[in-house]
C-alpha cells in the first residue's frame, strides 16, 4: 500500500498549480507521506494533516484526528485541499462538501481515489463462490464529478490511470488486498472460512492471470481536480 500511495501521489503532484499556497489541508493524511512531500515542494506553506486514526498521525508527526466528512475547521481556511487515496473509504458527497466549505475562493482541490477496475483479478477469482462479497467494489469516476458539482466546485477535471503490481503467488496477492484494507468491506460478510476446494478454485482462477512478471494486481486510479469559484 505504501508503494501505491507513493506512485499515486506522484501522479497527483503533477496536477497541482505552480502558485505557492499559504495553507494546505492533507485530508486522510495517513502516515504523512503526502504532507512531507508537499512541505518539501513548498517549505514556507502551513500544512495541516488530518486523519481518523491517532496511530497514523503519531507516525506522521502530528495533526488533527478527525473524520474528513466532518472537518473541525473554519470556513474558507485553506488554499489547497489535498487527499491521496482516502475518498474511497468515505461518502464522497459529504467529504467533497466539506472540502468545498474549507477552501478559500479560487482555492484548488486535488484528490485521488480508486475506481471499479481495482483488484479486478481477485474479484474474478472469488466470483460466484457463494453469496458473499469478498472484495470491495469501488465507485466509478462520475461519482466524484457529481460530488464536485453538488459542492459548487468548478473547472472539474477527472483523470484515470491503471497501475499494476505483480506478486509471486496467491498468498502475496491477498496480503496486498489486506494492506489496502479492501477485504470484507461492504456487502454481506461470510460468517465462516472458505473450504479447501473453494481455495483451490480461487488459486486456479488467479493463476490464469499469471504473466512473466508474476500474478498481477490492478489498481484503477482516479484523479480529480477542481476549483472553488471566486465568488
């Protein structure tokens, strides 16, 4: 997950305006990789890291522990709202409304999230085994566009890009799933463990995807930028 965050952050950095902001909110900051990179780019800018997990903020070196759907911040308090791989875990409309609220007029929003093509190989491997959901479904890109428009943001731009990692076996692929936090999230959860025959089926299906580099795990990355109107 850390490598995915770094690669997506690099993509998101490329969307940022050249003008130096005076204040930045890093929403869903995690361990602070984005905050540190933003600070390196703009050393004089005040950056506030926000995350729901105290443990993450301790690693990040501090910040505000809060839900990005309910920011404990004043209106129009930041020039740049940045969020790297956090929106897939929240209500996009609620989080976007809060982003718009805290942005100053002409403020810039840059977020990344994951789209429905994410973890497609594992989703197919688990498909039809039972009536339970084993891999989280991610929302399509137009969900963000609708959320931006509802939050009265303008100059909305959506970009999509696929990132792939390769793993030596099914166990390593499932570890990637666990690291992402996308297993057994949303939908009915299976009450017991899968049997040996089911796992053999999953492994055989997943092996069908093998390439010379290994077993692929795909992430559909969605980038979204927008501006708050000047009035």
